[in-house]
């Protein structure tokens, strides 16, 4: 480990970026103001499914201050009425034939101010012919269901795909031989990332040079630029995507949205910069939702061991298949569903259907449906323990993959890098005082009080690539780091990923500090400008540390190798005689004969050995050999009120293992944020639809986000099992707590009612739902 002076790995230094954030000096998309800039607002469909008969823009165009009204018809003239999605489908940019979900983009007004543009929306006269709306995939997959995607040639039904993984025969055999089969039907409801800052962009196409500069809230600016070049036919070198400070993404800012495309087209046509800032309702009803997953799971158990796992899934994809996920995997990485358990046989089958709801699934701290998978297995394991009458902690231990089984090949095709699941579980139980708590629970029950203890021992798969197997829209999932050490020993690190609040400016500087011995405050980290950073696939799926973090370590080491050559020259010694320590090379046995990294950096520009290239700079593109598999155990204690069904979290212990921690404080911040989101999903967040497809949850009075009042307090613990294939042993952590915790909360509430036969409660576990369960179980008071 590096010394405290340079603040390398393991130091909880404060986040560099917070200096500007807490002073209100951040530079978010709405802070971008350009000379002559116009403002754009989108007209959205009030219907979930309707044919467009006519669009009359004349009254809107006549409003003073309105510069242009853009319709689907106009976009179609430029071949831009439709765009490709990240899952290889097509999506309407502005509707031409039909609207297919409530909130779909129908037209746009460009005006001198956002207020005028908004007023003008009401003056656009659209005649709709309403059609029946399909709001569940079950409805959509019925034989006589109306066809949602009649725009697609050869699309005869609302089925998008069937997909499977694992060995069906071996799994069927395991079930035939089982002495017990446990089943669970559950629905992971639609929810929404809700970053503080909604989506938006400022598109600035310079009519003189043809250069298109697009400032946008994107988690993946390089990939977006390439897709823009391919879709709009613009030369890629003429497109510059700049993602400035981003006020939270959580997956919401991975896809391409119609607003970006229309604003860019409008700027191209008008020759002026055009700003589009999405409002909260627009964000909630139209952009990348998450989950909406109907799951059936079964476990085969024999002699207390899980011998098989079978799942059947139905995804509600909305009107366009726009999941942001690796293209070879139609249901994301759901096949991590075997979780932390050594299950010899597993088979996963999933299908996706179009419905009249907003597209864009998967997002929201998910790692490509790992969230749903983790929820299902951790609920199933609990149901199995209840059915078998065994302790859920011990049942988990019995079935865990053991430390000596790593690298572990899962039945569905993953190779887990490292893990010690029992250690994390035992630590959580110890912190909780589990055995004592079980006694208290039994005593409380005698007194008529309902206490529940819930566990979840999740395993995630994060850090996509490698590039051979994982891609986004064909682009291989590698990532990059370019490091420039300047003559005075200060450095700039440029990355292909893009922070939305994760603290990259601090943690990536710490990696360089560790590897090169330059103090972390002397290293500036830059991201998000495609003209000035090396190509990368962006920040999602907790991949920045596993991939760009590895690239950073590797390029630092390469520069250290060059520094050794220069140091040998300066010290008139052989390279082999040099020792590296704390940012300096010294001659073995003569520690006073030494050169610091700063002196070496200066020499790289002033005093080089013959034949050595000047400078101390380099770039590395890292294609990881494998994913990383962070894990942990979360333990929740709740008390349920028998009079109302309300439940309260009394304790929440979270033990995480993400390998080596770069900045423990940032890691803990990531975990606490995720535990809060997991709680919100388990307890209160729900976007739903009435039978006509009207979105319920289109604002923050209906879609409930937790405040500090509702949020439980968390007790954190850690174990460290390094990733063997990552240069610094780190695994990703940015999604773990959101992935792992919902099952722990639900398991706890179910556990409180389990003695009366309750086996399942659907999320969000509202007090109304618990009240109903209490009544059915005869526990209501
Ligand atoms: N880190 C560390 N040591 C580790 C692992 C991570 O110090 N062993 C640090 C990293 O260096 C980084 C942070 O923790 O500063 C998160 O790292 P990582 O796990 O690599 O995740 P990413 O940076 O790729 O972030 C993506 C992840 C995802 S997919 C979502 S969704 C999410 C999340 O991060 N969205 C967020 N956390 C968020 N946090 C904020 N504030 N805002 C969002 O939008
Ligand atoms: Cu899936 S939400 Mo994060 O991977 O950006």
C-alpha cells in the first residue's frame, strides 16, 4: 500500500469533485448557455395506443416567439422519424403512424424561450383515433391481441424474443430426482431511476463548419457519438459529445432518447444551438424505466441441498425493445440467477413482449437484470428454508459455493472469479447478534408482536466485457485510460467512462497515486468529452472500476517502466539495480542515490537517454479477461404493526465484499445509496398503469421516493476477497446494494408472518398489502 502522503488505495480521502458541487459551482446541462440558443419542448401523447389521423401545427407556429414546429412527418423527410435502439430494435423519434405509449413524443416546438415553447405545445392540434391498450405482457401475448408493432415487417405478434440458458435436460432430471420442489411466482414491478437531474441536451450544429457539438447528460458519450454518426450519417469527426457534470444517472442516461435526436436535427435545420431540458413528468413517463418482470422460479432440493433451479420469465418491454444490455443476451445477465449457490443444474427461459408502455427497460442500478435474478434466488432460498423448516442462514451456508471451488463455473455459463460467501454471512450474523435475535423473535411472538429477520446473500456479475462476448450495439466492451505526466510531475488522466456522481475524479486519481507515487491531488481526472478522452463504452453495470480502473493501473505501470529507464540514465545505474518505492527509484543498497517520480518526469522532457521517446504519456485500452463477482450478505430486522400492516426497519446490517477498496468512504457512500434505493423499491416505489394505459406514478406525489425520514439507518461491514484477474484486485460496487437488498427487506417482512403460513409478499410491500396478508393469516388486530 502507498504511503499516506500520496493517498493511494485504501484511503478515505474526501471527494475532489465535492468542492464544486457543494458550492453550487457544478456545470450541469442546464447551465450550458450558448449565444443565440433556442429552446425546445416535446409534445407527448395523451393516449397509450392510438392512430394519428392528423397533426396541425399552424396555430402553434403563429405564436410569437415560436421559431419552428417539428413533426414526425418533417423528421421522416430527413429519414429520421425512426432510430435504432440499443437492443437492435427500432424506436419512433417522433410518431408518424401511431402512438404506442402514453407520453410518447409526437412533435416538438423550438422557440425563443422554454416558456413560449411550452405554451405552443397546447396549440398543436393532433387528431387521434384511440386503439385498445395492452398494459401487461400476458395480455399482449394472447392470440387475438392487437398488434402493437404493425410498423415492423414480418412482426405477426407482440412477442419480441424467446431466450434460454443452461441445460434443460440435466435440470429436468434434477427435478425428477428431487425429494422436494419449492416454487415462487413473483413480479418485480416497474420502477424508475429518478436522478435529481432529468435528461437533456444542448445541440449546437455550426452551419459554417458542420461541426455538431452536443452537450448531453450521457453515461456513455463515446458510444452515443458513434451511434449518432451511424444514424444521422454525419461524419464522426464532426460530432463532439460533451457530458458535463451529471446530476445522477442510475442507468437512466444510457439510452438515446428522441429529445436528443430532435434537438440535434432542429439545430442542423435552423443553424442555431437548441436546448432541450426534460421535465420531471416527461422523465418519469417516457425514459428508461426498470424491471417490470414476471418471474416463476423453482428449486429442486435433495437431502437439504439445492440440486436444480428452473426459471420462466416474462419481460414487459414496452412499445420498443430498447433495453440497454449486451446484444447477445436478450434477458441481460439474468442467468446469474444461481447466485451464491453451488447448483449443479439450472435452466433459464425468458421471453419479452411489446406492450403499450414506455420502453427502455433494464436501467436503475441493475447490471442488466442481475437485480431481478438476485431477488428471485434470494426469495426462493428463503421460501425453501421455510418449507424445509430449517434456519435460512444455515440453509444458505449448506448450499454456498465454497472458497476452494473458485474459479467456479456456474450451471448457466459464468466463471465466478473469487468469493468467500460464508465469511460475509457469518460477519453479518455476528454484527446482528443473530442467535439472540431469533430468541427475541420467538419471545416477542408469544407476546403477540411480529418481528421478522430477513437475509440476502447476493452475488453480482459486473464489469462488462470482455469484448468478445459483451458488446453494446456491436461495440466491444473494453475501456480506456490515457495518462499524461507533465514536466513538473503533475498529471492528467483521461478516461472513456463517465461519472454521474460516483466520485471518479477522486478514486481514479488514487489508483495513479498508488501506482506512480504522485500525490492524488496532483492528478486531474477528465471524462465525458469525446474530442479529448480516449474511446470507451461508458459508466454502467459497475464497470468503471473493473475496466477503466484496470486500464488506469496498467497505463500507470507502463509509465513506471519508462520512468525506470529514465531513472537508470539519471542515476547512471543499470535498470535492474533500481528499486521502486513510494514514488522514487533508488539504487539497491544505496537508498540516497534516488530520483523521485517528479524529477524523472522533468527529465522525460529535458534529459533523456539516447533513443528514448520524449514525454511521459500513454494510453491503454483494457479488455478484461472476465467479469468481477462482488457479493455480500444483507440482514434486516423489521417489526410489523398488527393494527395497520405498517412495518419498520429496526436494524439493517450490510456486509459487502467488492475486493480491494480504493476509497472506503466512497464505497460506503455507494452502498448506503444503494441500500436506500433497495428499501424504496421494496417498500414504496411503483410506476403502474390503468387499463387504458394511463401512467400512474408520473410525478413525485404518486411515485414515492424515500426521504431521510423513511430511510432506515445502516450498519456496514466488509470482507475483502480480491479479484484475481484485476490488476489491483478491485471489483465493482456501484450497484451491489440496490441489487442485493430488496430481497432482504421482503424476506424480513415475510419472516414476521411466516409462522402463520405466509410465503410471499409482492413489492412494493406497502402497509395495505401487509394488512391484507395479516387479515388472511388471522394475525390482524
Ligand atoms: N470503488 C472503490 N473501490 C472498489 C469499487 C469501487 O473505491 N473496489 C469506487 C469507484 O472507484 C467509484 C465508485 O466506487 O468511484 C463506483 O465504482 P464502480 O463500482 O466501478 O461503479 P461505476 O463507477 O461504474 O458506477 C456505475 C454504478 C451504476 S451502474 C449505477 S446505476 C449508479 C452507481 O454506480 N449510479 C449512480 N452509483 C451511483 N452513484 C451516484 N452518486 N450517482 C449515480 O447515478
Ligand atoms: Cu443498469 S443501471 Mo447502471 O448499470 O447505469
